C-alpha cells in the first residue's frame, strides 16, 4: 500500500495531485485541435439519437450527481437540450416520466452503485436510450448501458472522490460541445475556443497544485470551525455543493452548499464570526451579485474564503483569504475551482486527525440499498 501511495501520506492527496494527468488521459485522442472537433468513439453510433432527443435525464449519486448538475448547465447552455438531473434513488422510486424520446445518462465512478443501476433499468424498461459515464472499465453500468464514455481517471482508492469528479466533468464538457456542434446550437468560434481552452486545463490544474501550501496554511486557521457554508452561482453552484460534501465526508464538519442567492432564505440566519463562508465565484455575469452576497456575509462578521479567477480583484480584496485560480471560460471553471476545494477539505481533515482515505460510515461504492 505504501508503494501504491508513491510517497503521498494518503491516497486522496495522491489522487488530487494526479488530476493533471488524469484529465489529460481523459482528453487524449478526443480533442482534435486541428479541425476543432471532438471524437467520442464510445457514443459515436448513438449520437444521432442524442441529437434528436426531447430531453436528457441524468441520474447519479453523491459526487457523480454533482457532476450531473454541472452537465445540466453545460447541455442547456451549449446544446440547448432540456436536462433533468435526478438523484438515482428518487428517480427509481417515484412515478418518473421517461419514454423512448428521452435519453438517460447515468454517471458513476464505480459503475456499480445500486440506485444508479436501478435508475438505469427503469429508463431501459421505458424504452429510453441509455448512456453511461463511468470510470471502472467493464463495470456493470459500463456494460449494461447502450453506449458510453469512460473517464480514464485510473483507479480511485480514496473514498472521497476527486479525480473521478474532474474527469467526469471533462467528459461532460466534451459531450456538450459535441452535441452543440451537431445540433447547430453552438457558434463554431466559441466551440473552437472551448476546445482549445479545455486542452489547457491540465496545465492550469498543475498551477493550482503548485500553490497547495497556501491552502494548507489557511486550513490551519479553520480546522476547528463547527460549521461551513459554501456558496456558488451558475456553474459553480454544483462546485459549492461538491466542496461542502468533501468537507463533510472526510473532516466530519457540518457543511452546506447553497446557491448564493438562496442564502437569504435561511442560511444567513446562521452567519456570525464563527462561520467560515467559502465563496466559489466564477467571473461571469453574476459577479456583481456575488459581491453583494459577500458584503451581506461580512456585515454579519462571517469569514470569507474565496475561490475565484486571479483577475477578480474585487472579490479577492473583499475576502479574508483567497485562492486565486487561473482564468478560464466560465463553463470550464468547475474543473479548476474543484481543486482548492478538495485541498481545503483534505488539509482540514488531516489537522483534525481524521482517517482521510476511509472515513467512518462511508463506502467507496454503495452496492446495497
Ligand atoms: C459513494 C462514494 C462517493 C460517490 C458515490 C457515488 O457515496 O463514497 O464518493 O460519489 O458513492 O458513486 P459512483 O461510483 O456511482 O460514482
């Protein structure tokens, strides 16, 4: 086991640092930078059905469900395809409406999660085309879907998912651009920009990892907070949910992720000087709104930690701590904001003496109900 950790104290840290390589492996052979196209061999035979679909339904659990939420923003923005994201466990037990004009996309690192598999079976019984995004090659979901795309993240041992998430999002970005091109809903210049920018993501992740020590230092100051709030908007709302989940899973600190504007409908009542608020701020059209949210938190003495583009000076200046990340297109930003969020949870969990790789009560793959 020590050899497999390659000098890292935990699998989780090793897997966080593997992300530049994992994302490169995921993109390899799929991005064509010469003619600005995307090739996803696993779904090539089914792509026409996806192009003609009325609706895409995404079912998943845990971190994979968060990747699904990012996909909702991506597919609606780039491919103008209506998307519904379902907790697999809810989808399977309610009278969900799905038929042969819909496409079911299941996302699963392990490819074995019982609820996700059951949601897949339901969709198949109703005649929907089924697609999968899985990491484990030859897993049940990978075998039983009509077509799919592997994430190629390599084995993920830490219970808290890291590289599986960023590679899932990478696959979903590629699917959304490809579909946007096929459906004629994405401007080719923009598609070109995204494809080239996606190719830069592994290098940008590397840059963030080079500054991991500053996150380690910051984590020391917040390791004993009883609660955390994570706020995001648009593409970084799912990132905020994922950041909160990571903290809960491995450090046992209560954390909630919220769409920033919803803060005033509840969580704002909890804010005081004991409450760190992690703001995940993309620099899109919601930036001004996010700045007012930050001011609302500060007015109540909440402590702002921001994760935002390095040029977003306004947000950086308003924050007590900031993890600046390289600038990128907004729709790709969850691939970058995920990294400081993972590192923050990791270092806090280590400071609290938690069993990072095998947190209590959690399993890597939930194959029973
Ligand atoms: C468990 C794991 C999570 C994972 C979820 C879904 O809860 O601890 O890390 O996100 O299952 O797993 P899947 O393999 O379907 O992505």
